């Protein structure tokens, strides 16, 4: 039935002209039926009268059904507006957290989700400190089925997510990771993490670091320093050892600058760019010179492997340059009797706690965020970054992990246990490794394979992710670099392809 465009309102229900027409038709038919002219024995007229009676009944049913549907629609509209007004009111109150307010002893099942008056009720608990808020809807009325569908849309429980860091509330980073707008939980976009460095002003000061005791590296260094000065007019910094080597070669290199030990904490404020000539060890060494922020490093591969030394071309002075942020672990040593800790010591690959020269089992107790986790009884333990996962950790049975995955690898070295598998922890965990007071021997700790220190019984080392990563220039994207490294350098999964001319299964 087509609806008329003009309407008149009766109470809550809106009655259209079509409905008025139906009512008029019914009246007319009734009048005809009740005509006194109709005789009792006039059969065709009686039949006609009965037929008209049926039409009257049908018309009445249609009119009633329509009115009822319109009344229901108006009621839903009213409820919707009521609900909306309540929600707006809540939002204006600052989205205060409220606790779930379910009637005591009554589960919020479909049957109990509406009130007796078929009225949606939004009951909000008063808990100021709660971390969630929910709508509770009740209905014991007859139209449960038709309301249930609406409930799914209108009665969706609202909630809030809160972030805690080591037991303390912290919302500072929430929208970087998870959004919960309108009750839909989504994570931040993860399509690309490629970082590109574009110089806003040209670099002016360059630090050159080289592998020692290598004639080709020494030659490359002389040429590079000269080129940087003559072609780019850049300030050049080198380590004191290299400065001595350069001056040994020629007094021409007297323009080259160096630093004293006490200046090192401020080195990053003077240097725009670091160039390394050597292998992975040279990158590790150079990164270790910076205890805080590290300037971008461009590694020139002159080593034997070159996991981090994938860069070969030097258009970096113009840019843009692809950058890979490699995370570091920062470590503090806590001596049994000392009031102050030693450190921080930053590592790009790993911290290794091992038995050193001792022929005995290393005995270590491990804690994550202060909770005891396990003992290590074996040759030792490696706490590795994902960049370091392809170094010592993989040799000890750890998995190789893409360096963009944030985390800490927990890899035992030759554990004297059949079930001690390596595992990986999230980046935010703080790991404490203690040499128990009752241990028969000391343990030894090393940082990227260097700076060996003894840990006596009662001493501990605490490691967590540093906020200062090492930005390293890369030739292509991080995934291609990683795959190229593990395939060409570690020969990952190299196998001849099976011939096709064999038995068919
Ligand atoms: N059994 C082992 O595999 C083992 C033992 C001791 C140390 N190491 C590794 O050596 C590193 C120190 O390197 P170095 O050059 O100063 O010492 P190094 O001269 O002894 O060289 C160690 C080798 O490890 C490679 N390497 C370093 N970092 C790597 C990485 N992230 N991925 C893949 N290979 C990597 C180097 O290219 C080099 O070939 C330590 O951080 C440790 O990871 C490995
Ligand atoms: N500037 C530096 N001062 C002191 N030691 C350094 C310096 N650069 C590198 N080293 C050390 O020299 C050793 C060898 O360096 P590197 O690893 O770069 O060369 P490689 O062994 O030939 O290459 P790769 O590591 O790729 O096999 C490493 O142990 C490293 O710590």
C-alpha cells in the first residue's frame, strides 16, 4: 500500500490520509450493510452483505496493524532519542570510568535485558576508579524478540582501555598502539616502518671509525678523509688512534679533529654522521662509543660477513637515506656489597653471562620484572637484541628474528637440561640475572663480545631495552636487507632443488 505524503498526528502514532481513507471505506460499507431495504430472504443481497462484512474486517485489521506498527516505530524513535541524550550526557561528563552495574543475583541474559515498561535503561555504576563502563538493559516485556535485534545495535556495551607500566597507570602511548574508539579495538597502522632520513641542512661534521690493523682499511680511510675535506669541505673527526695513524702518514691530515675521553658523552652533539670502515665488529664498537643518542651510521662493508654493513654507495651526504633503527639493551651491574650500580653499558648485539675460564657449571637465577622465572645451569645465558639474533644467539640455538621485531631473546648456552628451549620476551621486560650467593663459582659477563667483567656470587646484572637505538643506513628496505644477509652470509636454507624425475606420491 502506497503511503500518502501528508500526515496528521494522533497521540504518539502518526495517521496518514491513506489510513483515513480506510476508515471512511469501512464506515460506508457498514452503512450499506445496515440498510433496512435488505430483505431477509434476498439471498444474493445477503451474500453481498457477508462479503462486505469480510471486507470491513480485513480493512479494520489492516488499519490496526498499520497503526500498531507506527506506534511501535514512534516508541523506538523516542527510546533512541532518550538513549542518545543519555550517552551525550555521559560523554560530557568526561567519559568517566564506571563499573558494571548488574542487578544482584540476576545475570544479564537476553530475557532480563529489558525493563517491565519495555524501557531501555542505562544503569551506570558509580566507581570512579574502574577501568570499564557497561550499559545494562532490562526487559521482561512481551516483545523480547523484536527488541533483541535492536539491542545488538543500541545496547553495545561501552568500555575503556587503560595502560599500566610496571604497576603504574600510564596513558601516554595508548594511541600509538591501540585505539578503542566507539568500542572498536584496532591497532596502529603497521603497513610500513621504513624510516627515511632527509637532510634539512647539509651535514657538516663527519666521524670516521675504522677497524684496526688492516692495511686495506687504513688505505680506504686515508682516501675517504681526503675526499671529505677536499670535495665536501666537511669537518672530520676520528678516534685518537686513527688521528695518530693519519699524522704518521702525512702532516696534511692535521685538519682532522679528535676528542678526549671526557668529551665522549657530548660527541653526539658535534657529529652529524658516522662512517664506519670495517665489518660488523666496527659497527658494534662505534655504537658502543655513544652512551646516549647515536648519530646516523653509514657502514662501509670491509669485513668478512657484514650483517649490518650492507651499505655500499655514498649518496648519503645529499640524501635521502633509508634508516633502520636497531634497538640496544642497556645493562647495569649491581654488586653485592656496593651501594651504587655500574653502568649503563649499551649493547647492540647481546649481553653474555657465561662460565668464563671456570670448568664448572654456571648457576644463575633469572627474574623478569622482579618475578623469579628460572635457573640456568649450563655454560651460560645470552640476552640478545633482535639485531644480535643472527650472531652468538643463533649459534647457541636461538631463532633468527627480523631486526624490526621489538623484543629480547633469552637464549641459554649449553643448558644441562633437556627442556630448556630459548625464548623471546617483549621489549618492555626488565631481566635480572643473579649469581646466587651459594654458587660454587663466579660468572663472567661480556657486552657485544667485549668488556668482560666478573660477577661474583651475590652480584647481578639488570638489562632492559634502551631508549637510544642505533640508526643505521641501509641499502634497501629492512626485510630485503635481512633476507640478503641470512641467505648470502649465513647460507640460510641452502639446498639443491629436488629433481622432478622421481617417484610420484
Ligand atoms: N659462537 C659464536 O657464534 C660467537 C661467539 C662469541 C661471539 N660471537 C659474536 O661476535 C660478536 C662480536 O663481533 P666482533 O666482530 O666484535 O667479534 P669477532 O671478530 O669475533 O667476530 C664475530 C663474528 O660475528 C659476526 N657478527 C657480529 N655481529 C653479528 C650480527 N649481528 N649478525 C651476524 N653476525 C654478526 C661478525 O661479522 C664476525 O664474523 C658478539 O656480539 C657475538 O655475537 C659469536
Ligand atoms: N675502532 C675500533 N677500535 C677498536 N677495535 C675495533 C674497532 N673497530 C673494530 N674493532 C674490533 O676489531 C675486530 C674486527 O672488526 P670487524 O668485525 O669490523 O672486522 P671483521 O672481523 O673483518 O669483519 P666481520 O665482523 O664482518 O667478520 C672486532 O672485534 C671489533 O671489535
